[in-house]
C-alpha cells in the first residue's frame, strides 16, 4: 500500500479504543471473529514507576509484614488511570506464583452484589481455595502447637519438641496430631475463634474460619465467603447474616488479607473509580471511608498490595491518615512525543501504514492540533483521532489535516444546536431573575462573532451590564479575537460598564480558555459541563458584584478627588486668614528709602568727600549731557509768509545709551554708599563706641570689589556709551571723562582710606 494512499475501505483503527474497564475475572475468551487487538501501552515515566512498585512487592524476600504497600493512581478523568490499573492486573495474573487477586471495577452502595457477582471468591479458583485452606490450616497448626505446649500430662514423651517444631514449620498435619493425642476439638476451635477475633472485630468471620478445617462445614463456609446467605448449620453456630453492606464487604477483604498475610502469601486488591463515592449520601460515603481506611491499614500491616484510582479533588479530601500511609502516583497531561507514539501504535497495530511513516496519514500540523485541543488527555486524543479519520474517509481526502481535526471536535462535542443552547441559558438564568432580553441603548444592532448565538444581556444597574455570549467550539485564535473584538466594540459604543461571560457550546481546550480569559477577564464556561448550571449562576453573580464594586469605586474616586480640591481651597483660605491676622497683630511700618544726603552724613569721615565728588560729577553729567544743548524754538517765518514750523529733535542711539549709563552709574553709586554705611554702622555698634573697632576688612574688601566689577559691566561715560569701561582711561578733559575717572578710582580710594582709619597702616589693595 502506498504511504500516501488513504485506507478508506478498512476499519477505523481508533474505534473502540477510548475506554478501559477492569474485570474481576481473568477471562481471556475472544469475542468475535477477528483477531484480538493487542493492547497499546505508551512507555512513560508513570508506567515505569508503577511497575517498579509492583515488582518490588512481588520480589520481596524479607519479612512479610514489611512487604505491604498501598498505591493511589491520582489523575483527572481520561488520563489513563484505568489503563494503568489493567496493566497491574495483567502483571499480577501473569506472575509466578500467581497471588490472590481481587479486582473491583467501581465501588457501589450495594457492595454485596459487587462482592457476590463481580469479584473473584476463593471457591471460583481451585488453587485459590487450596491456598485459603492451607492458610487456615496454618492457623490451626499454630493453635494446636500452643495447646500442646501448655499440656503438662507428659503424654508427648521425648518427642514433644519435635512435634511442636513440626507443627510450627508446617511439616505435620495438625488434625492427625490432635486425633493422635486426643485433644479436645472444641477446645481447639474455641482457641482458634479467640485468635481470629483478635484480628477481626466481626464475630461471624472468626466463627466461620474456625469451622473451615472441619470438612462438614467447608462447602457451606465457602458459599458464605462468596456472598451467599449462611446455611442452617452455620446459623446454629452463630453465622446468621450474609456478607453485605459497605462495611461488611470491606471487612471481608480485611479478613482475606489476614489469612493470606499470615501464611506469607502475596495478595492484591485493585479498586478503580473510587470517585463514585462522591455521588453517594453523606452517611454511605462516611461508612466507605472508615472501612476503607481500616482496609488500608490491614494491607500495609499484613503484607498486601492495594491499588486504587482516584481523581485529585477526592484525593485532597481524604483523611490525613490515608495520605501518610498511601503512596500517590500522579498522572499528568501528555506532551507531543507521547501523543505521536500513541497514534503510531494504533496505526501500526492495525497494519495501516508502513513503519517508516510515524503518524501518516495525519499531517504534522494536524498532530499539533490534536496535542493542543486534547489538553494532553489520552482519551480525548483517541476520540479526536477517531472522528478525524471518519471525516477524512467520508471526504476521500488523502490525508488528515487540521480541518478534519476541527470537524471531529465539532461533531463529537457540539451535541445541541445554538437555539437549544439559548434556551438552556434562559432556563438557568430566569430562575434567578437574571434574564433581560433588550440590549443597552445603541447596541441593538451590534453583530455577534461569526457562528455565535444571540448575546443575552443582563442589566445589573442602569449603567452596568453583563453580556452572556454563546459560541461554538473554540478551536482557533481568530475565534478568540472575534470575541475580544465584539466586547471591545460594545464597550466603545455603550456609555456603560460591560462584562462578558462566554458560554462554549462544544469544546474549549485550556489554551483557548486562557486566551478568552485574557481577552474578557472571565473564564469561559462549557455548556456540557455537569456543573454548568451552578457555574453559570456563580459566574453571573461574581460579575454583577464586580460591576457594582467598580461603580462604587468610581464614585468614591470622584468624591475623593472633590474632597481633595475642597480641602486644598480650605487650606489656602486658612493660610490667607492667618496671614491677615498676623498682619493685624504685627503691623509693618514701611520706612522710606534713605536719601543721598542722609547717607552722606552717615558715611565715615575719611570717604565723605570721595563719594560727594563722584555724586556731583554724575549729577552734572546727567544735567548737562553731551553734545549741543537742545532747543525747541520753532523755525522762523519764510518770505512767503507761512507760519513757523515745529522743530523735531532727533536723538541718536549713542546718546540714549550714554544717558542710560549715567542713570545706572548713579544707582550703582548709591548702592555702594549704602553698603559702606551699613558696614561702618554695624562695626560701630559692635564695638560699643564711636571709634573704629575690630572691623572685618574682608567684608569691606568684598563691598569695594563688588562695586568695581559691577562698574566694569556698564558702558564708559567718557565715550558716549559706545564701549565698556575697560582699558587705561585718558586724562579727564570733559564732564564724562571726569565722572568716569572718579568712579574708576572710587573703590580703591575708599578701601585705602577706611583701611588706614581703623588699622593705622596701609590698607589692602584691590
């Protein structure tokens, strides 16, 4: 067959391979005419860990009390717990010697029916019955040896120790020894019942096991141990009720573990689908957990192997005592290599493709979609592959592509039309009075995403809405983008707060759910989820609370901002009131600026003449100015007799700059005078007299130097203000030059005169 040819004429290799059911009996009879389909086992780490634990149990060579172990296969639905449990049962049934094995597909409230019809009992297997009888005989031998050891009549003679060791080593028949030495059979049974009651609280089990070595009762006891009602002879001896109820059946397994464990024989119990107890009543569930905990303790203490399958939610709720004694083996999602191996084995097992084609006719992108959309759940992988194969076969396609995978998911999971999905939503929401048919204003004509159902709007407040949007299976990113676009468009148009809850009428993998949650802020719901009604009510209630809280926060933010503004205004007003109060309590008297004459009188005597000369030169220069004097006399009449004309006086820029320089120089001189007066008067008051005291020469130097460098920044007065005051001045010949000369040397003269005045020596030079 060509590698590219599609085997449309043959059976789908994935059909019928999506579930495993444990059987209580190891029946290998083939049903049907075709060859048996070989089991498919993908080699993964969890398989190796599990089989390693099983082989450790079977290969144990030490004390039997240290051999017992209890394993829990923990994983979500469809990850292969039952498949692994079936591997364990196959391995146990194929081991040599074959251990006693009990398999329960799922627990039931009617555990008697399960125990009687679906579990292997000792009488169903001659070898198992012989083992059971041998175990009871060993008990019988121990009790007989105990009674002979207590015998003080001396009738055993010198062979006493040999008889006792033979009984305890299982080399001698305890029945023959009891008859040979005329031991009281009833006394032996009484001791045996007391011995057995030490390990089982159920009186009927102790009585039945004590009677089992007696051939008269063997058939009746094995029937009773198989779940049947007790016979009349057994009822007369105290066994009045059949093994029934949850507690009774699990106690029977505990007694079996006692018998096989005491005889140092391996035995195992495999229990699948323990999660069924979640559906039971609280009382039945409590009975099961109590009895199951007792059974776990028995198996560990008596050297048994107990394996049970449970989902993570129930495992987390089990008692802490079970967590301490049970080894959990966690099943996780499959990655691409394991998925490819699973597909390949099914294809190769049916002989569809040559071995060099790993996943053909599945294309590489199609396999990637199977991995993503199945969430790595092997049961989902097989269902998707089965549907994709059928879809491609109907279309006659030479290969299975992404579209075939998507169509397989839609066919498998979209079990109801969108109209029925809408009715389901209405029925659930109407019960909580959350239903509203009319959308918000301006959103009546807003189209939904392609393929979606009619959006349902729920009014929380007049400005807050919830939109419940039913959509088909979420398979691509474009579908998520359409949902995000619809929500964004609605929020842009409507003058209201809007939250969205997406309801998927079909399938949504984890990756698509996360993308929807990122786009809408809420996790989508799946319509076929068994807890959908509760989840929908809870989701709508949560979104309503979110919207109300958001609106409350918005109002609070506005109030907080308004209060901050009012508080700021109040603070400003209070500061102004405080300022006015302070001004009223402490009025300020504004003293007029000191005049030049008053400052001259306060100047030190050595420098008064210097400042007066400089001031007079600047005043004269300001009054006289430079160039010809200005005249506004009108122009005389002309010969024609016209009236006099007004004279326009023009002032050039150089004259304006010169006059401005004079004004600034006068102000600078006034500042210099005021600074010197302040320096002089401060030192006089500090010295406490009118004579010069220890004045700070550095401060005087700073004042003089400040005047000098400030004067350098002004235009020269002797050149009409054209150039800065720099270079060696010419001899003073006009008013400007005289004023310039006095200003340039003023600082040096003031520093020298005042320095001589208070130091008696030469002052520091600038």
